[in-house]
């Protein structure tokens, strides 16, 4: 689930520098120190793991780092690297001080992951030349090929930035090869408001502070949602020829079933199942009845409900808290 914003390119809205990136002050400080130290020593930035829920800015921070360093950025997604040769082919052509970004690094195949161990630790890439595509690349860059014995080449100094929404699933050997881990935190309402105002300016969409706050309150502490909600409001206003007033914003969110606390129809169905069952419900049963994956429940729906005190995790399953009972009192989910 990535950016689904059309019209104004998401890349125009995405912060381009640390000063443009709202919040995460300590995390930005750590990253800019790493960048400064690397620049001063003419080295690549130390391998870094960025962790935190989806939509908090991991990809954005990695792009800002590449921009700050003036280096090339090679972006990949862990789940797409099904075979070691896919990663080997990408690593074989990196240049000095490149940043290699692997999103959702915990979802990488274990055999592929092993390629990273010696690449990160010793700067070595071992491959078996019968892998055709890689063999062609090796030949093209003058490193020969054709033999079927494993070959090892020395890689230029590079930085691996891994991003993960599930740090617990990053294997110990991989985790130990990162010099630093930076954990991103959920945004406060004030920070989200600032993100919304910044994004609205970039979109040349005029909104008041009150409207920005209305959006921020519905954004579940997540930057991506704030930008997504703002984009929806802009489309809504354009389509109806309305100004972005508080009333228009409320209508726009009502149409999308997003309530004033950021709860969606899906959240209410989730809570309704717990409230009507009135006993612990297993994650598998919740996923089946909501027609969602367990992963989506765990990563997207539950963190906010847990943080806001609507539910708790019991030993026998999920349990509704008083706040959920109050929310659903007399409300059709
Ligand atoms: P992640 O990689 O953690 O899933 P992204 O970096 O893709 O998150 O961020 C999602 C969107 O949210 C970006 O396109 C960007 O516009 C916006 N965004 C994220 N963090 C911030 C921030 N701190 N300030 C302003 N905008 C942000």
C-alpha cells in the first residue's frame, strides 16, 4: 500500500530536504550527523535501518539522505527480491557511495538476504556465473563470466538503507549488520497540521488552519494519510466548485466514511465484531470476517486502535475496551 495520489505528483509534495520534513527531530538529527560525518570523511553513510509503521516517512528520509549526499539512489522492495540473483544483479552495478534502499526488508527471501551479509560486512559480492542475466552484466562491465564456479567481486563502498514496518521480523544476522537503527514515531496532531499546510501550499490549494486541523485529526498519526485526506478534499472541492470550508471538509469525509477521530468503516466493523462478541476474538477470525489479511490488520488497522485505547491484546485474542463500547453505542457499524 503506497502512495495513491494522482494529479499533483506525490513527488512534488514529498519533502525534499530535512528542513522541509516535519517532526522526527531526533531521527533527522541522527541521520544528518551520519550524512555530515560521511561527507567529511569522503565515505559512504553507515548502513542504517529505518523502522516504523507505514506512511511515516521512511522512503522520504532515504531520498532526502541521497539528495544531501548527492549520491545515486537504487530503490528496491524486499518482497520483489525473490531470488538472490535479482539482488546480485542490482548490487553488481552500484557505484561508489550509492545508497541502496530496500523497502520492507523483513519480507526478503532468506537466500536473497544472505547476499547482503558479506556485501554489508566485507563489501564482497559472491555470485555463480551461470546465472544468465548477471553473467551478461558481468561481461558487459569487463568482469568475465562463463565459468560455473562461484566468483567474488569487491563492491564499491555503498550504504544500505533498509526500511521495515515489522522490525521484529528482521533476522538477527541482518539486523546486526546495520550500524544504526532509527525508529520513526507517530505524528502529533500539530505536526500533522503542519504537514497538511505544507502540502496544501505545494498543491496551491488554499485551506484555513481549522480545516488543516480537521484533516490532521482524521489522519491516525500518519503523514501519508494526512496528505491523502488533503488530496481527497481538494478533489471534492474542485468537483463541486466549493471552497475548502470546515463544512465542506466534513461532507467530504462523511462521503468516505471517515469519522472525526479518523476511524473508517472498516475500523468500525472491526470494533463492532469485538463488541457484539463481547469476548476475546482471535486475529484469524477477525481477518476472515473482515475479508482482510492478518498483516493488514496488524500493521494498518490495529496500531491506531491499540494506541487510542479502543482495543487491547489479550492472551486469547483481541478485546474491546470501554471506549469501543461507547463509540458503537447506538451506532450502526
Ligand atoms: P513510508 O516509507 O514510511 O511508508 P513515505 O516516506 O512513503 O512513508 O511517506 C508517505 C508520504 O507522506 C510522502 O509522500 C510524504 O509526502 C509524506 N510525508 C511523510 N513524512 C512526512 C513529514 N515528516 N513531513 C511532511 N510530509 C511527510
